[in-house]
C-alpha cells in the first residue's frame, strides 16, 4: 500500500520477528502459551508495524487505515489449533481478513510479560518501585513442559533428533538441539502382517537402539510427534511422553513483579497512584483504605491465578486485573489487600513503551519500518454511571 518504494522496502516480516524475539525470546513464554508468527509469510515486506493488545476487527481496520502490514499483538489471536480456517469462528474470520489484506500477525504474550519493558511496568512506574530491586512474582518455569522419549536404531538417532529439533523440541533456555541418548538393546517380533524396517518376521529380533530424550512445550507436542513418525525408520514407533515438574529456569525472569515502597503507605495512596497512571475505566479495591502497605506484588493482565504467589511473596497488596470473587475473599482473609486496575488498562498502558523499545532496537539493526501504537480502546469495559434515580412507582389509588 505504500505509494513510493523506500528504504523500508528492505524489511521483511522475518526480520521483525527476529527483532521482537531477540528482546522477548519465545523460550520465556509459559508452556501453555502460543507466541510467534500467527498469520503471514516471513518473506513478505514490512513498511509499517502496528503494536496492539488484541487482534480485533477494530485493530485490523486500524492497521488497514494506517497502512500497517505487520500487527504485533500481545494476546495471541490463534490459541488452540484450528481444524479449519473459515469465517465460522471469530479467530478464523480475523485471520482470514488479515491474510486477505496482506497483514501479518505476530504475538508476544507471556514472553513479553517476562521481559523489559513488560506489561507490569505501568504499575511499577505508578508506584515508583525501584526497578533494580524487583523480583518476578512467578519465575519462568519448565513446569508444564513435557519430555518426549523415543527409541531409535543407533544409525538414525542424529536424523531423528534433527527432525524433532526442527519441530520445536529440544530447546532449553538459550540452547536448541538439546537431546540425551543412551545405548541399549531393543527387542521385537514382527507378526506376518508386519513390514519391518529390519529383523525377521516371526523371530524375536534384538537391535542396538538409542533411547533419545528431548524436552518440549505442550504446544509443540503434536508437531514433534508428527516429525518423529516422519523421521523414524520403523513401521511402528515406540515413544513416551512425560509431564515435567521442574520449578525454575536460571534466567531470573518471570511473570509479574514484587517490590517495596520506600516506606509504608496507606492503601488509599497506592490506589490513587495507580488510578493516576493507568487509564482504567474503574478501579476496584479490596481492603481497608487506611491499612499500611509496603510490599507490593503486581501483574499486568489477568492475575487471578497468581494470588497464591502474591501471598507466598508476603506482599501487603496485589495489583492486577480480572480478579474473581472467591479468590479475592480468600486472599482478604489472609490480610492481602487487592486492587483490580483492569486487565486491558494496565497492559494497554505498557504498549507505548514496548513500541518505543522495539523502535530503538530496529534502528540499531538497521530496520526501517515505522512502528505505531494502536489507538484502539484496550478495555472492553466502561464505567456505567446511572442517570438520576427513577421516581418510585405511584401507588395504586384503590
Ligand atoms: Zn493480557
């Protein structure tokens, strides 16, 4: 849609994905998350980039109006694998519309939460918490990852590991192609119906095999198993998948932040600061407005699931969005004050600084596309103030 070829004609979608993922590596995403390129071709050209919270009809129209050919969204448009790409579902409709308009979509979600600038920054800034003295509320963790174990004739191990790695398995921190193998003896007896790669039908055969193990995120399991069947020489492939419970990665990164105010302040002061910095349509506060708070836990976005982490961090006050009734009540009984500042309001307030950081990164590596922040509303909610109360219904004169 650009009128004249310009220096920006050099940029490709793939260049921008590498730029975003250099600052916000996919390995920092939660195992259930779906970050990365969701719609588009890495070879397509990029002239203008739109940073937004959600891919909606509004933000896609904005991308079209502002001539953006790449949308960098925080929330993934496509979360679960689609069986078909049609207009029957909302994500399908939007993905099709983007593809037809020549707009690529990339998502950086929990990997962005864990990074700098991250989605909790607006709260950190509102309260003036010392950025150097912050800890993550919940560390990036391998819990929720899987281990895939398979048994491969020794001469094929390298090829199978390569195929699994191509499918996204075998990534640990900043390392890929991570696998472990130990040699042993596999045995099997092919039935007359079998068509064995090696060994004799009807006889018990023994073969030197490697037990090969790789780690992977659940999102990559289906792809990795398909790659395993493709690369493995056997007619029947033996493999196991184990859930992992490995607590922390060494990166020190994670979701949310915990920090301390220089001195205790009343909860009212904290609420006022948050309200002054985050354009939330409303702020909900659970707690005694005069109770002193000093240790703060915060998470931009949806923090209901990390109330336990805020309690474990011995926070006096937890600031987040999407807080539900019962978890909030339970937390109150344990003395935790809570502020719901709005999921979209806090994360939306983080977008301009994310865009500015990416623009600076782009200049450093010589990418030319212009980067814009969406002007769309980030909160679906609006505060409702009732009009003047209805007069009471008149009494029936009888
Ligand atoms: Zn969010």
